[in-house]
């Protein structure tokens, strides 16, 4: 099965799509659900060394934030 995005240009278009869904021809998916990516799909997107480096930078930034004086 394939997921696609559709831009509706007519008021009746959504009603037609809902009719197709009711006939079990298509399935309508909310936009935020369609754009959701499984976190495991990002595995290997950055190297392990870079991930450690980013983690260290984040921890350093947090420490600086906690140590700041106003």
C-alpha cells in the first residue's frame, strides 16, 4: 500500500474521498499521522562518534545553563 498527499481544490473533493473510504477503496490518514516517522528509521543516520560528540555538547550546554548567574 502507498501513502500520498492530496491538495483539495474543490469543496466536494473531501466528500468524494470520504465516500471512497466508506466503500473501503481508500483509507484517509490525518496529516500528522502521515508525516510520522518511526524513530528506528533514523538508525545509522549519524555515526556513533558524532552521536557521542553531540551528547557531550548537550550535557556541556546544560551544565553551563545551570551554572549561570543572573
